[in-house]
C-alpha cells in the first residue's frame, strides 16, 4: 500500500475503497504509517469530505482495531447516550443512574473536556476515589451486576480512534463531520449496544453551532448505527446558554446530585426526562414517552435513582457518601458573588465565554495533557429574560486565588449581557431526528413549519 497515492486521490476529490481504509487503519495502528502522512490525509478529508461508504469503512476499521464489550448473555437492552458537548451539561450524571435504575443496562463511555466544553470523565473524577479507567472485563461485570458502568476510552477500545483523535486535535481537523461520526460510532458500537440516543447541541456554545451541520452529523450517525444493527435517535437541544446553573466539575456533580434528589434546575430535568424517555421506549421498558416520564419521576421521588448513583460510585472506588452529603466533595478555596453592573433584562449568557472563563480559572484544558482544578467554576442564577436590579447578585465565582477571582469577574462581565430587552432564546428541545427524517419537537407549543412535521413529545402521539 502506497500511502502517498491514497493522499493524492483524496486530495483530488476521489474515494478510497473499503479495503484501502481497512489496510490504512491497520498499518497506522501498527506504526507503519507516520503521523505526517496521516495528517495529510486527514486534512484532505477535511476539505474534500468522505463518501458514506468511506465513513462506514473508517468507522468499522477503527471499531475493529480493538476489543468490544460482549453482552450476548445479558437479557437486558443495552443503551447509551452521547452528547456533542457544551457548558453546564451534566445530564449524563443524572441520566445513567436514572435509566439503569429502571432496568436498562447502561455501559456509558464518555470523554474529557477540551476547549470551552466540559467532560463527563472530569466531573466523575472530581468525586474522591472515583475511577473511570476500568478494563472491559471489569466494566462488563459491573454492568451485569448493577446495570451501569461509567468509563473512559481505554487502550482496549478503538485504539486507532484514540490516536487519530489526538492527531485531529493537533492538526485542526476535529470538526470534519465524517471524522466526528466515525470516531463516535466506532466507540459506541464497541460497547455492544442495542440502541443509542444522541443529544446534538445547537447554538453559539455548541461544538457545531450551525443547525444544518448538527442535523447532518445526526443523520450520518443514525445511518452508521442502523447499518450495524444499532437503532439511533437524536434530539436537538439548546446550547445558546449554559445548561442548568452550575458550570465547573465539582459544581456540576453537586447539581447532578440535586437533580437525583428531585431538586434540579428545570432545564436540566427536562433534557434528562426527554432523553431518558427515548432510551426507555427504545429498550422496551416503557410503551411510550408519557409512561416513561412517569416512571422516571417515581424513580427520582422514591430515592432509587440516587441510590443507584451511590452504587455506581462505590463500585468504581469512589466515596458514595457524597450522594447524601455533597459537602464531602472537594471545595474551592475562594467564593465571591458577581453582581449586576446595571439594571435591565438578561439578554445573553454566552456559553463559550463561560467555558473560556472556567479554563482561565484552571478548570479546563487547552491540550489533552493539561491538569485541571475540579473545584473552580461558576454558579449562574440569572437566565436570559430575567429582570435584574443594579448590584443584585446574579452569579457566584468559585476559585483558588485572587488571580482566579479577577479572571472570573472578567469572564462573567464578557458572558452576561444586560440590556433593555432580550430576544427569545432557542427552544430547549427543538427537533427529533430518526432514520425516517427530521421533525419539530413539540414539548412546548413550537410552531409547525412547512419543512418539518411536528413530533408531539410527551403529548398525544
């Protein structure tokens, strides 16, 4: 195999065959293809794209470069959820224990934060003792025993994808849609799933802010899943403002625990219920989304979902007492209010500025090797549309020193806009995407459009 010929063909808009993608991934995994050649090919893909058959071939080759979870002897359905990431998105920490407490096996594989977005693994590892580096055998045994494992990508799962992601990050080719889809689905299909639910973020703080690109990604991942016997459903959710109030690892764990005790912010709960309903219906545990929501509400009010999180934490070496006493989590050294500099209406709370602020405080990464301070971040009480008075506390900064306090004040001043009036934010949940197409989601009275039919959400089907 002459790699330069493959680079030339892709550079000129041609396609690689399934066999060529398979051989290329194998050779790269074996160290026979240097990073500089793979970088050139990735850049050609970034500009020229990939045919669907190519994306499928790359995804399957990366999936098959490592081991997979085998749940063939497990009677339960195996479901996972994937989010394209955002600021304040702690839904996985609520959803996994909630859905697994209702009889669905949830082998959830997550990632770390990078850039302005947070990562589920960083949140989990802020719990004292919690380990996310389980082997596949240990993860499988835990799922079979208690119904859920919350893990990161190990060297066993899609190892070539792990190398390629680092290379994409270094070469600014991360946001090529075929590469995103192939990367995510190679890992998800290695989990041995019987279904997958996607949370595709849209808006200024999303990884892919543009609505049409988000739909394109969702439809491609749905097609990859369907072709491999894994049904996939996607929901488009808002990321033009942070999700919930807490932004920062420990703070988001505390808010997730509050959610499991029935005390979470309404937007976090609504996204959790909606994604959870899709999972429960797909797993055959509930006959429809209305029944699924009722079952989740009972599970929360009974305390079973919080008890399930405690089991997961204990099984993975963490201090399970944090579920009943979140004060046992690591705490920031300094806490200070941020007050409204003027009276008016909250016009914007810009997620990217909040995410960059967390990084400035030491709580985020610029490169995958950066160490983070899990205790820093913000709790933002003001929401777009709120009326505030001058001097009114609208956010809280959690930091480790005076320099972080100054950085936090500057970040909030940039992120929060107060004006005379505010435009309506994006609908929290706007569209539902399946193999059959795209539909407007009507969990609130969104307007029917000529382009998309209406999906009724929790109302009459």
